[in-house]
């Protein structure tokens, strides 16, 4: 008689109880991030948007370099924040569900790539704020994660994200519109790099035992 050791409790295996529990917890956590961003925007309005100027990215200026860290938490107004909330919630949930440490690593790479890209290539007479660079990074990560990991579930998520946000990838091209295409482009590149840097190795085959 042979017994097979299964992965019924593996949070990275689609269909397991642990998988759905991890996805649910990730969604709840991201649901807590969105009100925090609204609270920051409310505080920013109370200072007449002084936070935007003090903590946004100002390209080519040393006093605007700290915006690489703080700019994703700031938005021009509530409409700007509303537009970023849903995609941040969805993409952030899927990235966080792949692991807490991985989420932090991916976010760090994406934020640095997006922020530094803006600082080096943006217009010096602008202040760049908003979470869209991070969102594009999450999109890039999710689009290719399944491919580099050879994961059917990951590929499925990538297809879903592609269907929902694929048209938005045109916003990585240079434009005169009042948004930072540089943040989108370098965020996307950061996400692609992060998918390779933080790829999960294929799990070993289940052990079998015979008696």
C-alpha cells in the first residue's frame, strides 16, 4: 500500500484551505491600507497640501529625493486617491497573498525603481506624488510572476490583471498629460525585475512511501 504526502495545508497551492485563508487575510489587510491613505489625504488637505510639496518627489533636487519614500502615500486630491484605491486594493491583495516578506521586498523594489526613475528623468519644475507607480509595479510583477515560476495559478492571475489593466499600460509612454508616465514606466520595470528577484522556486515532488 502506498501513501502520498499532500500539500493540503500549503498556502501557495490553489484550492487549499490555507490558500483561501491567506488570500482573505491579505484582502483585509489591504482594506486597512486604503483608509490610512484617505486619512493622510485628509491631513494633507488640512495643511493646504503642504505635505505634497515637502514629501513629494522633486526631480533633480536633493531636497526632493525623500519623496521616493513618501510620495506613494500622498495624492493631489480625493479624486486622485479614489482612482488609485481599487487597483491598489486588488493588485496589492494578490502580491501580499504571495507572502509578507515577499510583499515588502516587491514593494521596496517597485517604489525605489519608480521613485528614482522619476527623480532622474522627470521635469524639475514638477512635484510628483501618488501610488500609481507602485500599482504599475504590482501589475508588472503579477503579469510575469506565473511565467517565471511556471505556476498555473500565477499565470491565471496574470491573465486577469492583464484583462483588467492591460489597456492602462499605454500610460507608460511619454505624454503631455498631467500624470507622471515616468513613475508608471519605471514602476512597471521594477515589478518585472522583482518578479525575477523574488521568484519562488518550484516545490519538490510529493514524497511517497510504500508498505
